[in-house]
């Protein structure tokens, strides 16, 4: 899935200048830009075509140890990484992204909320809808709760009104092991 505007469907563009931090924004300015949290003066590893949605952000791009510019790539392109993660059917890739990227580096609530408000999480009666309109699968809720960022875990707990670690009853099918 490409990173598009929830209002008009246009591909979001990466703001690099005249902004304190890298941010994704609809060229028609439908919605507030998504702040990636990464200082726009810091260089990251560039991938040709990434901003056009032509790069598959799978685990192979993030084998540890990650250099600092590669960590910043992960943070700037975290929406694309989350889209891949949610749709990934390869168990090894899914697990590597979780362990090497999401657990240590996912710390931006706006990014998570934007992705969870997109059709990447299918609407169903047993898929919980949060206060912000975000949707989450039970499996995904548990995985994202493994991240180190307390901001993210607080968002998951508060947005989805979870108590006792249970949310809904709809397990996301586990990716096929291989
Ligand atoms: Zn738009
Ligand atoms: Zn994958």
C-alpha cells in the first residue's frame, strides 16, 4: 500500500525544507502534515523511488547493525514500513521488522495513528475502532505493544480502551511460517 492522503487519495510528499522535521503531507494540504520526529537537517540513507512508493520496505533493508543514517531512514519511512509490516505474509520478514525496526525505533504516535486510519486494516465488526477512528487487529495490537516507546504503548492503551491486554477477539492471521 502506498502512503496516500486519507481525504483525496493523492500520494503524500516528503517535506524536507522549510520544516523543522521531515514530514509527510498531501500536496493539496487536505490534512495536517505527519511529523516524522526526525530533524530535517539530519541526512538519512536515500533509496531511489522511495518517496514515489516504489521501494518495498521489507526486512532486508534493515539488517542490524543499523548505521545512524539507516535508523533515520526507518524513522522517516516508518509509514511505509508499517504498511509493509501489516501486509507482510513472510514470517521471517515480519519478525525481523518487528525486532530490528519497530521495537527499537517506532516512537511516533502520529505515524501509527495515520496508518491505522487507512484501509490497510480492514473494517470488520470484530476489529476494534479507536477514539481517533484508527482500527487494529488483535495480533497487531499485541505486536505493537512490544515496542520500547512508552508513548506508543500509551497511545495503544488509551486509544483502544484496552484493559487486561485484551482487545476484541479477532486475531490477525499469523503470517505463514516458512
Ligand atoms: Zn489530500
Ligand atoms: Zn515482509
